[in-house]
């Protein structure tokens, strides 16, 4: 088993899953997490998968809304919050 883990180096999640499904590991009821732990204890490199993007990251940000407001009202482009003059312009536009 240790030779199979060493030969799969560098180990990643997909390789750990495929090793866990091999007869050698399946008969011993060894899961992919155990294979990852064993690889780390043997000093075999384990490459973590990048974390999945959160749904929150896909929503518009405050900066996105400010940019759209500036475009719709033909206000000058710049970074940061709306100035007092820009807020007055917004208020006049929605009245």
C-alpha cells in the first residue's frame, strides 16, 4: 500500500479517490482521507485543490453599484463613495 501511495506522488484529491477504489485499498476498507493522511506521514507531497468560489463572491459589490450609478447619471468616473454633489444629483434624478 505504501508503495502505491509513493508511486502516486505528488498526490492530489483525484489520485487519492482512485487509490481508494483500487482492490488493495478497498478490501482493507481504506478511504481517501486515510490515504491522504498516510501520504503526509510518509512525506509524500499532497497538492490541495483550490477552494471553490463562494456564492457571495458572485453578487454585485458596492463598487459595482456605484459604478452603474455614475454611468446612468453621467457622473465622472472615480473610485470611492459618492460625494455630496453626486448624492444631490442622484436625489434629483429619482424625484
